[in-house]
C-alpha cells in the first residue's frame, strides 16, 4: 500500500538501516564529546578480556604476543605478554645449565596487576644467573595453577616451582565455576583425599566470545566506552576492606576467620590446602623444588599494624591469620618451604605512609613497593636452592 505521497512504505531493511545509522551517529557524537571533555583511552581495569583468551582446559589463559597500556584510577602501566603467553621477558625452552630456572604460578598478584613489566617480583628476581618464567594469569585460582603445572610447566624443566597463593580471593576462586564471560574448571576433594577435576573441557559460547572480542576491540580505542566503564565504578568507599570499611559495613568478615566457619568456607580452605599440596607433589615429580608464598589480603596487613583492631577482632572470636596458620600446617606435613609474606609486608608498610604503601588502597593489589618486598623475601630462599637442572627420568 502506498503512503499519502504516493511512494511505497519503507521496507524492514530500510527501517533497520535508519536505526543503525542513528545509533552510529549517536555513538560518534558521544565519542567526540567524550574526547572534548577530556576522557581518553584507558582500559577499564576490572575486565580481564584485554590480556586473556579462552582456553578449553583452564578456562582462559594469557593472550600471546599482546602488549598495551592497562590501568585505572590508581595506576596506568604497560603490559607485555610474550609469544609463549607469559608476562615478562622471553626465555627459550631449552635450559642454560648455569642458570637457575624458576617457574612462577599465581593470579593477578603474581602477574603484576598494577605495576609495569619490569616491576613485578618475577621480573625483579630474573637476572644474570636466574630465569623466572612467569606463568601467572589474571583471575586464576589454585586449581587453574595446578592445571598450568600439568600442561605448561613441565617442558620448561624448572629447578623451582613457586606458587603465589593470594588469600584475598583464592579460597573462593577454588570452589566456584567462573563467570558467564569466562567459565573455569574446579576440583572436588574425594573422601580419600584425591582430587576429582570438574568442568573439563570448559565450554565457551562462540556467540558470547564473538561479542566479547568485539567489545574488547572497541574498548581498546573508544573514549566514550571507557568513560562509561569508569563512571560505573563505585567510588564511594575510599578504603574497601580496611578498618574504616569494617565499621562502616557493620563489621563484615567471612567465616573462614572464625573458630567455626560455615561449611562452604571450610571446604574452600581445605580444598586450597589440598591443591597446594598436590602442586608440591607434582613439582617434585618433575624434579623441581616447591616453594609456596602466602600473600595476605590488604586488610590483614593493616590489622598487623593496628593493635587496637587486633584486640577487637580477638574479642569477637576472629583469628585474622587463620588461613595462613591452616595452610602452613598442611604444607608442613608435606615438608614444603612456605614463605608467609604477611609480616614483611606489614613491617615495610609501617614505615611507608601514603603513596609508598605495599597495596593500592582501592585496587588491593601489590604496589611497586609490595613487589619489591616479595622479591626480597623470596631471594634468599631461592639462593639456597642449587641452580643445576635436575635430570628428567625417561617415561
């Protein structure tokens, strides 16, 4: 049917084209406005898609051969992922027998979320007589670190396997199945203590991943999308997790720090201990010495420097170091060298107010100072281990 002017009505394709044109024009105007008012490209720190890609066995992994700026309201750094999918310098797979080789497993703390390529404790330990191969990945749990050891680390024939266990979120990460964006595998601990893998292979939606890739590409160049992401972040709490937040939120505390934790929190703690002991056993099976470094949450470092807060926690039946104590006992039974970084970080924080603190106030990741502390604590432990590669047994 013709309209009143006698011309045919617009087709569905034409209508959709007009809608798309309107959206593109609106986006272009928004982009121009964002740049005029001062918003520039700055990748939104709370999204791991920038330096990660799907992996059918571990959920996700570092995206090989990518580099770019990364940051947010507290820092802006440069991140390089080498062609082997590791952050930091590239090392050949073939060993130099005169150098000690260290394989580092960990999450965003060991990866160096918040510091530059040459400022991570892995980079600080890498030197003329030492090679540090950084297998850490943003968002990894201890379960994914175990899978990385199985499928990536052995061919690098390390002398030492260092596991950086971050107690701020690893306990939870080890008993959940990831997010819609990046699902992950996990392990169940059977009654006999053995580990049963679940969720492998990891199923990724091709449609969702295509959308993520489009979003990732747009975010890497769009000022307006970065502006929207930045304004979506809750800026109301200047010190999440600290004593101030403790009182403002009505004294929240996960039950894992109490004498009688919930079943879920107790399972998370025991699963983490079992995963760490399994990593130690498998590291020894490939001829490497296992070393576990326990990285505290930021609030624990603050509590270490606040006697009044510790007294308050004690009166409420809260053991603010319970995860460290539990994991150290479990690993001592396996004769594993454990480095508890809580007191060294607290000792340095005590004398470095303001910008020189060991954790970012909001992001709760190690600062440049924090990474230096971890490197200084690990260095003497690693120096006591022979740099001569262990011969691998055939078969």
